[in-house]
């Protein structure tokens, strides 16, 4: 994880920059929490999808069947989950930024 941590932070900042171009600052903590909840649900759905593919992959492996195609699909699902987690982190930072401004 340490090999990409700095790059992930850059991606979170980039996601936040573009989100701020489309949507203004949160009007309240409640709005921020609602947006974060939505992003968390999307991230969880993406992780669950990756887990489902992994389950199918493991079944193939246990039966000595080819699992290469499922590994390819798992990579795509994992990248989708990573993107959702980056969006989640960006929205959490957006809320932090709102709180800093309102102090």
C-alpha cells in the first residue's frame, strides 16, 4: 500500500477539484453526511461486486478450472471499487474543508 499512497492522495485531491467545479460546497453537515453516505454505499456495492467475482474465481480454482477470465474481471471490479473509495475520500475532505471555512 505504501507504494501508491502518495499517488492515491493526489487522485483524491484531483477528484475533489473536479467535484468542486461541478458542485458547490456543502450547505450543511447534514448535506455532507448524505453525500458521504451515498459514496460509501457505492464503494460498498463495488467491493461487494468484486467479492462476488472472487467467490466465483475461488470456485474455479478449487475445481482446477481456468480462472484467468475471472481474474481479469476481478481486476476491473477492484479498480472500480478503488475509484469509488477515492470519491468517498474526496467527499470526506470536502466536508473537512467546509468545517475549516466555517470556524
